[in-house]
C-alpha cells in the first residue's frame, strides 16, 4: 500500500465538520465519525493514525502535527490547540475503563491540550487530562491529570521550564 497525502478534492469527500486550508493528511489515516471532527489550517496527520469521534468530538487547531500510529478516542471530546506536536504512537483516550471499580464501569472526561505542546512518543493521555500552554510530555509517559503551563512532565516527575 503506497502512502501519499490526500489532495483537496479527496479531503472534501470525507465530510468533516470543519476542514481548514493546506492540510496534509495521509491516505492511510482512518477516520471514524468524520462529522464530529474539526481540523484547522496547516494540520498534518501521518500514516496509520486512527481518529475516532464516533461518540463525542475531536477538534484540532492550526499548525498541529499528529505523527504516525496515533490513536485519538474522542468519546467525551478531545481539543488540541495550535502548534502542537503529537509524536509517534501517542494514544488519547477520553473514555476508559474504571479500574478502581469491581463492577464494569467506564470513565468519560474530555482531554484538553493547549497551544505549543509536545507529547513524546508512545505516551498515553487518560480521560480528564489537561495540558496547559508550552508544556512537554516525555516519551512513554502516562498522564491523567492537569499539567500546568511551561512544565516538562516525564513519567511522574514535573519540572518547570525556564
């Protein structure tokens, strides 16, 4: 299967809620619930990513790059700000099982990623995660809380960025 970016004619066929200008989206990206997905200008989404808004919604603002093999589950909503970089293999879950409960229960809570955020490879964002402006999430990190602006968060260590 050959990888290439979809042209504007093919992108319009997808029927997004909103599609900005100059987007580069691989033909190998899988969209589910396109009518609930908004994409800003100059967004790039690479091969084998899955963007699932069958429930809820996903909003991606301008100049954001979603690398290959990412998975976004927008069941409760995912908002990604401007100038963000979501590195390879990152998973965003706005719905998850509640592992604290003996009975089968699920947790629904939106994910909000502010502007100029970098999320390192193979990180996982759980329901309710909020990442404020200019923060960095290290590779292989699980996040399930609020990360304040200009913070480097790596595994369970937070450090203010100067």
